[in-house]
C-alpha cells in the first residue's frame, strides 16, 4: 500500500537531525495521549479514532441522503462558518473541475453561505437562487451563531417561497447537536433530515464527520474512499516508526524550526485545486496553535502563480519563514506542449513534453532556490489527487496538529480568542442579555 | 470631493504619534523623489504620473477594442502571470457579481491562464473553450516567460482550430513591448491588435496601463471612472498635508510599526469581493519590500469568515502582527433581516436591520478586540465599492508602497529574487544556453 510521503531532507541544513529527533519520545508520548484522551483538551479528541469508527451504515445513510437531494436540486447551499464549511470546500474544490461552474456536471453545484455578513453577497446569492432548484445543508452546533443564522433565516424563507413548506422540508438537511440547541429544535419541529455533530469533535477537525462528508457526497465525490484513505493513515500512523511516520516527523520538524526562529510557515501547492486545502490547513494550525502569544503563523501560496507575487519575499525577505510543499506525483489529465515551426517563443525545447514535467522542474528548481535563499523546505507527496490520498492528507494534518500543539504545550482543541469579537459585536448590537456590556463598550467609542 | 480615508488612530497605542511623524519629512522627500525620478529604481517610476497622462484617446481605443471583442466572444482568456493578471483580476472580482459564472451577464466571462503550469488546469480549460466562442488577451513583455508562453501556444492552436486563422487574428490582442521581443514579432507577423507595456512601469504597478485596463473593460467595467479615481488620488496625494495624506501616513505608520517588531501585516476585508485586492496587494508590497533579508510579511484575510480560522491566531498568537482593514461604507444592494415569530435562533433583536449593519458592528467589535489583544489596527474606508474609489485605492497603495520602500531603504521597483527559480528550472529542463548550469544543477541532485 502506497501512502502519502513527507520528506524533511531539505530542512536539515537549518535544523540538525538530532534537533528533530529530540522530539521523538515526546511526540510518541503525545500520540498516545491523543489516543487515550489523557492530554490537554481531551474532551475534543473524538476525531482521533473517527476514521476507523465510521460505520458502513453511517456512510450509506449519508450517500442516500445525498442521492435524494440530488434528485431534487441543482444547487446545494452549505450554510456554516469556519470548520463548518472549510473542510467540505477544501475537498470539493480539490476534486472538482477547475472550471466547475462552466462545465457540464450531473451533480449539484455546491455554494456556500453564512460564512460572512456581506449584504451584497447574500443579495446576489438570493438572485441566483430565485432561478434554480436549490436545497440547504445548514451546519451549526447551536443554531444561533450569527453569520449562519442570518443566512439560514433568509434562505429558508426564500426556499419556502419558491417551492412551498412541504417540499422545502425535503430539501433542508440540518447538521447539529444531538439533542440541544435552536437548530435541533427547529429540525424536529419541521421534521428535517438531520445528522449529528459529536460533542467530542471540534469544528476544525470535523471534515470526516457528516459536516464535511454530506456536502462532499452531494458534489459527487466518493466519501467511502475518502474515509478509507483517512483510515489508512490512521492505521499507518499509530504503528510506524518515528523516522517513517509523517505526522510525527512533521510535528517534530516544524517545532524544531520554530525553536530556531522560523515563525512563519508557508503551505505551498503546485496545483490550484489545492488552494482551499491551504485555507482549511490555516484554520487547523492557526486556531490550534495560535494562543498564549505563541505559535507558527500559517500562510499559503499557489505556485508557480505566486512565485510572481510572494516569490520575491520568500527568496529574499526576512529569514523567519519555512515552506511546506504539497506535490501531486501524477496529474489526472494529459496535455502535451505542441511543436511550433516558428518557435518565436523559443519553447520548442519543451515540445512533446507533458505540461506537468515542466511543473515538476519548476517545483524542484524552486525548492533548490528557496533552500539556497535560507528557507527550509518540507515536502509532502500525494501519488494522485483523488479521494483516497486526500483522506490520508487530511488525517495526517490533523494528527500532526494535535501532536504539534502538545509539543508547543498549548491546548490544540480550544479557541478562546474567537469569543472576543463576538462578545463585542453582541454588545454593540444590543443583544438581549448584553446590557451591561453594551453600556461599557459604548463608553469606549 | 470625497476621498478614501485612512485612520491610524487604533495604532497609536502601539507607536506614538511622534514615532509616526518622525517620518514626515522623509516621506515627503521620497514622494518628490518618486515624482522627479531621482530615487532608487528610477527607471521604473512611470506609474507615478500615469493617471494624469492617460489620454482620452488611449481610453477610447481600449474601449473600442473591448467592444469589438465583446461582439465576437463569450469568454476572454487573459494569459499572463504576476502583475500581468493580478490587477485585472482584483478589479474585475471587486466589481463583479459574487456568483458571476451563474448569473446572466451581457459581458464576456474573463478567465485566466498562463499563471500556473498545472496540466489539469490547462486540460480542463481547453475542454471549456472547445464549446464556447472565446478570445485571448496575451500579456507578456518578452513573450518567452514560460508559464504564459506554454498557455498561449496551446490556446492559440485551439482557437485557430475552432474558428480558423483569420477569425482568430480578430480575437487575439497582445499587450507587449513596443518594439522588441517574441510576442511583438508574432503580433506583427499575424497582424494582432496590440497595446504597449511601457518600459518604465513594472508589472506590479501596471494595473492602470492596458495590462489591467483592457481585461477590465472587456468585463464591462468603466475604465474611465477607474482612471479618474486614480487621478483624483494622485492630485490629492501630491498636495495634501502629511496628517491628511493617506499614502504618506500609511507608509510612515507601517514603518513605525515594523521598527517596533511588527513584522507581519494582515490586510483584512469585510466584503468577499475584495479578496483579490488582497492578492494584488501582496504582490505589490511583498515584491517591492521583501529583499535584503527585510520587509514586512504580507498576508490577507476575508472577514468575518476568517475570524473562524485565522481569528484565534490574530487575537492571541505571536504579537508581531498588525492589521490593515479595508471597509466599504455602504453596500450596493439591500437585504433586511426578516422577523421570525418562532425566534428559535434568537435573531429577532436584529429583525428589520440591514445585514450590513451587523457586518459593521462585527467590524467594530473585531477592531476593539484585536487592539485589546495587542494588534495595532489601520483602517481604510471607501465610501462605495465602485470604479472611482477602486481607482483611488489602487493608486493610494502604489504611491504608499513606493514611499514605504524608500523608507525601508530598498529599491521598491526591482525583483531580483524572482530569477532564482527560473534559472534553476531552465537548467533542469536543459534549455538551450543553460548547458553549464544544467551540468552543475544535476550534480546537486
């Protein structure tokens, strides 16, 4: 069985092997803490065993729901913010056609809402939805988070107006708490199909729960393969030796680099479909580690595009960055560079080559250039871009993040800082219950 | 005349007014250096006077070309990398419907190519282009830059196959050097309509030249208003006192913050249409300042979305970041939050409010939270999101970048680091002329 691979070789000019292997025992210990649920934030480590615990029955239920939606709708709007949409969007975009909305597709188009509070965004979305058969997958543990709650109020009303209350019920799926909260109450009242957000899995680790899996299934991707890939990485990671264990090695290497003053990590891809894997990864690592005035700052780039944008900075700016590259060994389609008898553009030396062969030499050339410029390089390789290896990649990143957060000595499963803007917003909007805070905040303005 | 505004008030708890005003004389001096062309990189300061130098005739020619394309095509593919597409994409996305590809539109859809070397991207693009009437705007000074040259070879061949050589000539516009280079030669040979990339304007400062303006005009936006906005900011900036001069104040404040150890700047928006303004800005600042092992690291976020992703880090991670927010005073459309008699989601306290009112309180609440958390805040306000104020914004950022680079004592108009990956790539691909380098690089592998 082939797995995704991690190569840390090109970091070893910046940290010694010894400095990485210093974390061997500790990272193994943290892995066990995660498995046994004995570390910080242990109420939220349900994701560790998740891939091996999802049953065939659960997956069949998700697929059946997806199929029943597909028969009724052309567009699915996923309503959710943060971990409630980033995982699905990352996987859907990685597996979709680059020009999804312009290409014929038997599966519904998946759009996203409730992830911002832009009036123009909601207006323009509703204009589109007036003209199509749409459904809603609303994802919220409480049902009262401001952004998704506003979007759901508006789109539910629109859907009921478009197709009537009866049919709307068939087109709305709620993913929410098992027993409590506003969305659970509403779903029972309206008899929506529901799936459960477990208490022990936080939003940013939820892509392999119904939160991620249902929208991925509706978009037409194979969730069984995705889960199988995650299982494969789970099984491999608990058994592999440190020096062959990508999750532990990644956690160790980035902490060794951080200790040497490399405070910014740039996740780079050479395939634009991976753009939103970068966005998902930024939440996973930024929210897990960015606390107590520490943590590596996560950034991402799409290459070679951004070699003509962030490339100058990476090559010659402040030397506090390191780079983690995701590379796909083999492209899914074939395009050869044609011969041109004029050869004004002097490209004939590439004629007959696959475009991807050039991409690979750009990647290798960039790795060498960045290392020469003082940027340590880690490289993750996927044999192919498909559901299975994406499943491996997601689980690899999650597991490494848990271990890495423990090495940093923070709780990688809380996000206390996310409350600050919300409390201020509620006070400013004079939400019932925030009267004291309202008074106080208005004195500051 | 109302202008875009910059407010640095919420940075003044981190740097004193004196520390900002320390740069007053220097920034004025640098502004004059830019105008007179007496500073570093003075071969590339043609953009400074550009808005006031573009003639009505030039703009009419661009509009006429755009109109003639519009009559022939449904899709325009802009082929270019870095500064050759980021400006057009930033403005087009800022002014487009959020769901552009799903909404009826009388103007051609603008797609981008030659900004990456993804085989699947090119394959899938060509699949789409086989079925539509398309044209090409190819943008390259030399015509031999690898990424756009590969894309142009493939798409030119496809277009000629689709519609014949005669009609293809009418649908291809080349933006290139005035007299030399492969693309100029080809354009003359094939009799393409051309526009000139001036010698004295670098790619990342080229959005107000035909490089940006033609694709913006094809997408149906008003390039005369865009240029008028830039002119307005140009006129204002050369005359305004330091404390009312957004470009000088921005340059001074960010350098004062950088001197205090704030090495990461996050550009934030509260409107997803501004996402690619962030990408354009990252090239402008990253490529201008990231050299000699210094420069502020530029990152960007879309809020409130990313408050549930990067928000935790911004609130509580390493305290080496500051935030620059772009805010739009008034949205273009109107959506009110509806009343719901059940009120399970407890949103009725917002009923009757504009969605944007909530967005504005989220913004204000976030500003207070981040400042409390140790993140200095700068705020740029546009009265509306339209061509005029985008023109002001673009010119403001360009001028501030030139001044800021001079304060940092670098040449803000070169990008020596971008060559490193290219030379390695050519060596690895055994490009004719790179025989020595090929031998050397292969010994390293």
